[in-house]
């Protein structure tokens, strides 16, 4: 996991963090796990820099931001296997 994630179980939003203790939220039987991941801000800026003004999500200028050439997104979000520990 990179960046920020908000974890919810059965509609109960837990803390925004790297590890979430879900013991108080789980119940017997089926449970619904949600993980909402936020992308890195510089990826949004890099993506917006390639769009026409009316399609940009952020209304900021990337002028003066140095990407070292053509802006390329960095790895972000859920990267590979995430671990759920059951106790």
C-alpha cells in the first residue's frame, strides 16, 4: 500500500492509516470490507498537465513544477498482494 487508504467494515469507517484493527467492526457471518485508496497528488498534477483546461480536475498550474521531462505517473495505491491477518 502506498499513499492513503480509508478502511471500512460493514459501513463502519475505521482510521485512515497503514494498518487497521477491524476487530470491533467485524461480525459473525458475512462482512463487507471496503478500502478507498487516494492517489498521490503529484500523479494528479502530472495527469492534469496533459488535459485541456475544461477537463482538468485540479485548477492549478503545473508551470514551474519540474517533472524531469514528460510527466509520468509514479506507482501509487494498492501495489500487489495486501495482507489481511485473521485472529
